[in-house]
C-alpha cells in the first residue's frame, strides 16, 4: 500500500459515514459492513506505511493522527445520532406498551 491508497481509503470512510447518516434503516447494514472493511483496510495500510520512511516524518504522523481523530469524531457524531433515535424508538415502544396494558385493563 502507498500514501495514495491510504488517502483513498480515508476518503471512502468519510463518504460511507455520510451515506450511513442519510440512509434508511434497511439500507444501513450493507453500508456498515463496507465501513468495517474500509476501517480494517485503513488500519492495515497505516501499519504497512509505518514500516517505511514516512514513519520518521513527524508531520506525516501528525497528519495521520488528525485524520484518524476527524474520522472518529464523524463516526461518534453519527453514533450519538443513532442512539438518540433508538432512545426515541424505545420510549415510543414503552408508551405503546403502556397504552396496550390500559386497553387490556391491566
């Protein structure tokens, strides 16, 4: 792997995170699988590049750390959004359950 491939993988991860944000619930699973594959590819690419001369360049290392942090922040924001939606779903399910119990006279 080379620097260009690492940049492409990082870009694809960012694109997938945006696609996941906009996707319907039914369409997220394949995107999440692709995201997992790209994250593994980025990790492998970074590991390989860390054995080259690039690993001695503090600016390159700092740049890769910044990219990793930016991708992690983007992923955490999407995770928080999904958790919030799931929380609303759970609350709604609980309310439905309460109303069903009221209708059944419990």
